[in-house]
């Protein structure tokens, strides 16, 4: 796929694990972005790899994340989705300096992705499976952002298409406006601009 105008942008609507055809809906975006960055698409994860990851982390992966990885693996998108072997929990040392309440959240978080490799991390909560954004630089550091992996992925796929259309003036901004309409300006600002909540 190519993104040359805002009408080319696919806004995913089919929920992973709930709606049929979700794979076909997002596959063109994933294939298009791999082509855009001139890399081969990631290999799908295996059921054995999923089980080994869950055993190592002593928790189950969110069901939508699991289904996505079984189909697309650590897909190359506008942000880094980690290979299963790089999913990691928080060590006691990395929680030093945080309040007891913050440590209670951190000890339940599993890192599965990074925002551009800058130290800001995407995590899921072992119990609730909610998606958190860890901002290493700007308080609040620990931010509950999405109820599910799918909600995060849906917004990320729109941002990714904006990057694919960055050769068209204003298209990235139009994609950002779509994500703002989906999740609100406060979350977009925290996610993309390190500005904190307002």
C-alpha cells in the first residue's frame, strides 16, 4: 500500500480476537510499512514461543497481543515492538526511588515495546492486561494509556501510515488529528511530545 492522501489511510475497526477479518484489515499497513523502510516483514511467532514467553514471565500475554504476534510477530511499525524473547519484567533495582504505590504497578508491568528507542517503554499489566506508557524523562513516569493492546495498536497503525505519507505536506498532521479524535489530545501529547498531562 502507498499513502499519498488522507483518504488512503486505513483506520482499523475490526477488533483483534472479536471480529473476523482483522488480519486482512491491517495486513496491508504492515506490509506497506516494511516496504516503505525496505525491510522484510517480521516472522510470525510460534505457539511454542508464546508458551515459553508466558512461562518465563509467569503470566499470560494479553489475548489480542498474543493473536497479533501469532499472525505478524514483532511487526515493523513506526515504533518498536519487541521480539518475544525481549519481553521483560521490572527488576527490584529498576524500581528504586519510586513510591510504594508506583512500585506496586511497576512490579506487575511487562515491557513489550519502545517509543523510538529513546528509553520510553510500552508495557502491559500482568493482572489487568491494560497498556501503560513508561516515560523515563517526564513525570508522571507511569501512565495508564489503553485498556487493551488493540487500542494501542490501532492508534500506532494510524501514526505509522502518517510516516508512510510524510512526503505529502500536512499528511502526518492529519493522521495525528485522527489519533487525537480516537484517544484525546492529552494522551497524544504525553505519548508523542514528552509534555506531560495538561
